[in-house]
């Protein structure tokens, strides 16, 4: 299994609409990807590792798929629509990482 993490840096003055991200964007991603997306999670940053420090990321999602090929097959045909929707909830550029899940 793989995990696709999409993280939005916590940048002062940036816009991030958590409600839209949770209720509109991520359901759109799941709907377009269908069975290629086994499930996803959404995180809202609360704090950094040291007391009193801000979260590194204001928000993030993790998309779980059977394989890299499965992710690409589900995401690629809808990439333009999904990426265009980003402007509806943020002005931040996301950071993306694809990982192998070794313990689940």
C-alpha cells in the first residue's frame, strides 16, 4: 500500500479554508479517483513539536492506494479538475510526498 501526502505549509497571511477542503475538495478527489483511492484522511495543523510553536503545515491529506500505478490511474485522468479546485480553498502551493506504508 502507498500513501500520497499533500501538505500545505503554515505560512503567515496565507488563506486556507478547512471547511471547503474537508467538505468539498477531498470528496471531489475521492469521487474522481473511485476505487483507486481506498480511503483518505484530512489533518488540521494544531501546533509544532516544541511548546508554543506553530504547526509546520496548516492542513494536509493522506490518500491511501494499493500501489503507485493505482494512484496514477485514478488521479491522472482528473488531475486538471482536481488541481484547478485548489484555488477555491487556498493560495498556498502544496508539498507532496508518496510513501510506502510499511506498518498500518
